[in-house]
C-alpha cells in the first residue's frame, strides 16, 4: 500500500530536487526556493534530510527565501555552524531566521550564539539545551564509529515499528522514517549525525533578545521529555513557546498546517490556516 507521506515528499522532490553544496570540503545537501520575502534556514534532526520540511517549503515558497539543508558526512556542530554562516553569506541573506529540529535545534542554538550578526530569529524546535550526559544513553553510549551500522539502525527501527500498526495515528510517519533509517540517510551521514550530538560543544548564552527567540515542543514527544522541554524554555526565555498537544517529535510532518502557521507568525507573514492562541506559551 502506498504511503501518502512518502508519495507527497517524492512528488515535491521531483520538482524541487536536493542539490549539492560543498563548503570547507564538506558536502551538504540543499533545497533553495523563493526569491523575495524574509529569509529562513531549515535544519532537520537526525532522521531527516532537507526535504523533511517539504510541506512548509511548498506553503511558503512564494512568500519567503528558504534554504533547507541535509547534513554532510563529516564534521560536527562547530564545523557545521561555520559552514551554514558561510552559506547564509553566499546566498546574500539578511536578517535570517534559523529553525532547527532536534539535532538541528541544538545546532541552530550554537549557530545563533557564535554568529549573531547573521541571525535575526532563532526557533529551537523539539530539542535540548545541553548534551551533557547524552553519551551515557544509547545509541550515543556506543562506539559510533565502529559499532555495526545495523546495530545503530536497529535502535531506531525497533522504536518506529511500534508505530507501524495502521491504527496508530503515526503509522505513515513510521514508514517515512523507517525508510530514512534503512539507507535514505547513508551510513556515514547517520554515524556523523549521532557523533555530532555526542561530542557537541557546550552552548553559549544567546545575545539575541527574547523577542527574537522561539521554542517548539510536543506533549507526546517521546525523545524530549518534559524536564528537557522545561529546561530549554527556562534557558532561552522565548518570546513565544509553541506547544503541540499531539504531534510527536516530528510536528512539521504530523501537523504541517499548524507548523506553517507558526512559521508565518515568526517570519511576520500573513497567517493562513490554524491560529495559534496569543500568549507567551501558545498551545494548539
């Protein structure tokens, strides 16, 4: 049976393929759309490529300048932040908003702290504010360079298969992510993504004002527990904390219209679709 999420993503890719961009010897994947409007950089988590944001890219391509990225197979958080800053300059972007989810959320926090002149807005989504102690938990506690790749992939697939029942609301999401784990994210890239968070540098304090900082979380996020969500908000003191009641760790896939509406608000665009309630903590 056809997975509708994979079919929709592949239809998007057929029209808007990922291109290769080499920065400082690292081979990034990039999807670049839009010629006017506010600039937005999108960075996925461990289980996503640039196209994981296809629904937001399609919705905003006529109103914003968007650069969505896939990680290279080498480097780490510090390297990647420098690369992205160079890509922002090369694109001629000004007043950029950066959104990162999960691993990408950690990376954009580091990017904004190290290169504040490039960044107008920071959206830290479904993520953490410290990697301290993560090396004590699987899969990060493994030797990520030498552990057989099937063992690393099994850590993801065993959990995702619990969602595979057609009655589960995340069954289509499960199929999409299982394909990423199975090889759509190549071995070297997957190892590097895991190693990057395991060895991530400590985050410096943000110089951005609170009115330029936003967080995103989901009540049913199985990877970012409540105490991590609270720590992120307490540290960043966001102007708006967008909270999904039901969306999983991947709300840009499971609640695409509400996610796009959130981005419209952050970017100062007219909001079409779901309306987020007013207030410092907005729940939908």
